[in-house]
C-alpha cells in the first residue's frame, strides 16, 4: 500500500515537471514555424520586387504588396511593410527593406522579420519615398 502511494506521488511529481517543458517545447516550435513562414514570405515578396523593372520599383508599387493567403492564415494579424531609400553605404543603389510582423498567441506583436536588398534604380529615379 505504501509503495503504491509513493509511486503515485512520484508519478504526479514527474508529470508536474514534464508538462511545463512539453508546453514550452510546443510554443517554441510554433514560434519557430511562424518565423520560418515569415522569412519565406518575405523572400517570395522580394522575388516579386526583383522581377519588377527598375522604373516600377517605387514606394507606390511596394505599398501594393499583399501577403499570400497561406501566410495570412498562419500569421495572425500580420502586417507587411516596405521601404525604399538610397543607401549611403552603397552609392548608386536603392535599398529596399521588407518587414513582416504579426501577433503571437498572447496577442502581443512579435519582433519583425526583415529582409533587405539593393537594386540599381531607374536612370531618372529619385529613390527617396
């Protein structure tokens, strides 16, 4: 009888210790998956930007970028933003930065995932927004 009681107590202590670890692992995996999807979405969006002619790479065009339905489904309250500017570090190039943020399960905004690329501007372009 005493062995059964001790076994039950040990099992309860084990379960009480393991459940928070399992919950933490699940949350960590979910967060990592969201970040992976966000990075892939930004890569796809940047490919779309790269496919544009230099004359069409404007702030107006970048503001028309929309998230894919798949990314919108996985990333709650996702917001995609884009900026274009000239780069002092790389004269003669446009710096285009895409940023994606979303809300986590606790409805808190997560740190944005960002992707930056440099392109040659159109011959008569002013790259400032």
